[in-house]
């Protein structure tokens, strides 16, 4: 399944909010440096959907706050 994710890196607290059908807002504490925030988003989504982290991949928007993520 593919979902749209709006990322908020460098947040004070981590959370995941569903803001619509297949649209999520994910806040992570890690900064957007050297892929740290992307790894944190993948980890948070894997935990949220109860899948392994290897089943979560960023399809597009690797350097953007708006991403398309595929969960297998």
C-alpha cells in the first residue's frame, strides 16, 4: 500500500497522525541531515503499522517533507 506522508523533522515529540484517507503527518525528533529523519520516519511507520522496518520504503520525496511511502 502507498501512503502520502508529511514529515516534521526536528520536532519536540514524535507522533503519527492520520489526516485523511492514506495521508499521514509524522513528526520525528531527528534532524533532516544525512537521511536521519528518513530513517526515523521509516522506523516510526513500521512500528505504527506493525511491520518490519525493511517493509517500509520511501518511493518519492527523499529530500522533501512530502513523501510517498510504500508499505509491503
